[in-house]
C-alpha cells in the first residue's frame, strides 16, 4: 500500500539522514536512526556482511570508513509503502567511494523496513546490494 504523503515525507527524511550520517562518518547519528533491538538485521554488499544488532552495525560502518578515504550514498528512484506504524522501502542508490586514491561510483539497491516508535521512524531491517555485473539481461550467471 502506497504510503500517504506525510509518511512518505517522514520516511524519506530518515533515508536522507542515513545518507548524510554515512557521508559524514557520524556513527552515532547513523545508529540513532535504528532500533536498539538485538534482532535488528542489516545485510551489506559483501558475502560476510550480515550484521545483527547495533554493535555489529556500528562495526560495519567503522569497517567501511576504515577502508575508504570518502564514502557516500545517493538516493535515486524510491518506493515507500506503509501500513500503520510499519513502512517498507525499495530504492536505487549510487555508492560513491574513494579508496586507494581512486574514485568509484557503484550502482546500488536498498530495501528496508522502518517502524514508527513514538514520533520517530526507525530502521528495523535493511539490505544493501550491488547488481550483478556481466549478466547481460540473464537472470543467472552463466556457468561457462
């Protein structure tokens, strides 16, 4: 169900704060957008990036930043739906990274679930991915 305009604006503001906090490398601001629940799950783009709980999510952000001179994410197409105090998001993103003196722009995707607790929308789950390269319109990589 498409979110009403008020919910859509509030959730989009949280998404923008997430991107801003990540670019500024402000881990406290980033974590303030997430529930403190021990079962909070975040999947990242690498095979080992399954983080459960705030401490693990904090460690992931610190790891990302330690491997880059600069890192940011920009939102593109975004779909926000909601029912009651739950919202779910799908978005295209661009990850801009400077690492080893080289700048890269990587197309990315994000899905997330947010819950309204009190007057704040907070992430309860998120998943970031990089579309598989070189599949040429095929659903699965070729085995050749």
